[in-house]
């Protein structure tokens, strides 16, 4: 049985380099780890919603589960919002019920946010608070 792949998502204003030591330690124990750079990191102009981050995370997760891999998703701070949104229907049990292999087996939140499906911090298009 292969070891799960870790997908490591940094918080806002953080480069994925914050996970370098963690990824190196995981690799020493035979665990693959992906340090994903979110499109909103250092973006100019700034992103006003998290849709680009959700899409990037979903693409990464889709690629892994389509290869029948088990995934442990680790999110820090802000990444809990797009990370949670990107996981829809990718849980291991959900995929097994469809006769599929692979899926998310753990969702680890480090000092982050967990929001209900479809969460928006402000009405779409209302940027007055930003």
C-alpha cells in the first residue's frame, strides 16, 4: 500500500516555502508532499475573491485522486477557506461509494478557518469593506 500524499497550503501572504522543512521531513519518511503556491499570493492586482485559489487547489487534488492516490490536505489560516471549498466530492468515502479509488483521507487545519459550503465574506461584487 502506498503512502498518502500531503498537499500543504500556506496562509495568505505566505509562500509555500514555509513548508520546506515539513516537506523535507515527510520525504525522509517516504511521504510525498506538494507545497502549492496559491494564485493570490503576491498577486498584483490583489484578488477580491478566492475563486482562483479554489481552482488551483481543485486542479491539484483532482490530479492526485484521479491517480488513485490518498491525500492528506493541510491548510494554514486563510487557506482553510479555499481549501475547504475545493474538496467537494473528493473524500475517500464519497469516492468509494462511486466505485472510485483514492481521495482525501484527512483534512488538517492549522490555526485556520472552516466555513460552510458557498461561504462568501461579503456579498459578491461588494468590495466596500476592502
